[in-house]
C-alpha cells in the first residue's frame, strides 16, 4: 500500500473526500515505539473500531512489548522500523525524545515515499524531524497526555509546513479515538505541555489533598479517595458538557453563608489559583528551555557528526 500514482494514499483519500468516520479505514498506520502512548492509541483505535488490527504495524526494540501487542491487539509487529515506515500511509513516531534523531535517520524513507508523519516526542520541534528526513514530508507534532490510556486524553496537534487541513483532520481522527483534540500553532505546544501535558499530575495532587482532607476529618482512606476522584471527574464533565464558565458553576454551588463558600475562602487564602497559574507558567518555561537545550545539543551533535541526541527531557 502507500502509493497511488505519484501521490500518497493519504492524498488520494483526501481527494476522494472521504468523511472523517471512514477516512482511516483505507490507511495503514505504523507506530514506531510500542510504549505507553502507542498502547493507548492502538487500544483506543481498535476499541472504537476506527481501524482494523491489520491496518496497524507496531515496532519496538523490546521483544516483550512486541509479543504483548501481538497477543493483546492482534496487530502486525516487528523490530524493523524502516520496513514499517515503507509499508504505511501514516507514520507515528512514539519513541522517547532522546532516541528520536537516530530513529528518524534509521527509517531511510525513500524520497518518493510520502507517509503523513505524526510525532508525539515531547520538546522535539517539527523542523528537527524534518531535517533528519531525506526529503520534505508533511509532519504533524502532537502533544498527548496519559489519560489517553483510559480514552480521556487531551491532545493538541500542530501542523508543519505544507500540512493541509485535511491531513490535520486525519491526525485528529487518530487522536480522537483516545480523547479530545485541539489544533494549534506549534508555538503553543510548550504551553500545552505545561497545561494538559503536566495537568494530570497537578490534578492527582489535588485529588490526593481532597482525600487527605476527608481522612483528616475522619473518613476511611478508600471512601475519601473515591469521593475525591469522582468529584473531580463529575466537575470536569459539568464544565465540558454545560459549556458554562467554571466561575458560574462555582457560584451556583456556593450558597450564602454556606459550607462551600467557607471552603472556597480557605482555598483563596491558600492562593490556589495563583499557585496553579504559576505551575502552568513554570512548566511552560521549563518545556521551552528543554526544547532549546535539545535543539542546541542536536545542532552540536550534527557538527560533531554524532547521530544520537543526548537526553533532553
Ligand atoms: N506518556 C505520556 O504521557 C506522554 C505525553 C506526551 C508526550 N509523550 C511522548 O510520547 C513518546 C513516547 O512516550 P511513552 O511514554 O509511550 O514512552 P515509552 O513507554 O518508553 O515508549 C517508547 C518505546 O519505544 C521503544 N524504543 C526505544 N528505542 C526504539 C527504537 N530504536 N525503535 C523502536 N522502538 C524503540 C522503547 O523501548 P525501551 O523502553 O526498551 O527503550 C519503548 O518501548 C515520548 O517521546 C514522549 O515524550 C508521552
């Protein structure tokens, strides 16, 4: 598969104006790196019947990961990244940032091969991947988060040079299998890393603290934890499904002189909002710094003729 005439199968699917629902039915997807994010994607795509197992080829250096993907999901597996890249219409790079350079170089994509490339590698700019490929490819940078594993991910996509809106739609179709998706400019990806990339960790701390409060006031730990986690889930659903401003929803549950406004007062005294805003800002700045570090190491390694970038994240 892969080529029709001079164009890629992705282009052909776009030309024939397939709807998003059926778009992916005709495309083969290779995933390089059968780790956590790859498993979330494969599991979501198959569970939601967006693609068939025969449309997925997962590669990894670990035999046990390949065995797991084969037995659990029935997808094609192998250790030859170049073979998978040649076979596919959509190529998902899901290895760690510190090995991405050598992995991309090792793909040895022929100049005429035109898969749509999606990279989830944190802190790795599109330009860096482009420079490692032998010819101009259409690349989409993706910032997913770990709740993708339970199909409640928050993912941002940014298209590189030449990426069409239809190609972004294909990218969206893939990540919508594991949650909600937004399309942004690449310049926003560091902020998104600081918000939804790190966000699950911030929320885990909030859930833990909420449960600790219950325990302090006499609740058994498992009861407190269940109530805390379900409260966060329910409040998030209220925001997403009502479309209302969270402040308006907050006002509705805070009755005059009541218990909730007393609790809210304590949160304000503890500067919860300012602290959370600072958390997103700090993580964003850190992501920018690591991206620049990775970039300068990448440039240095190119100058020194060294293929493998050092750990940047
Ligand atoms: N997890 C997240 O929440 C999250 C969020 C945003 C972005 N990301 C990005 O997503 C990417 C994958 O993250 P992850 O958490 O899924 O990592 P992971 O679980 O470590 O998965 C990466 C897999 O790639 C394998 N691998 C290493 N070298 C390879 C090679 N040359 N060819 C093929 N496979 C190779 C690794 O094997 P070994 O372990 O044996 O080396 C591992 O199984 C990273 O770039 C990360 O920055 C992750």
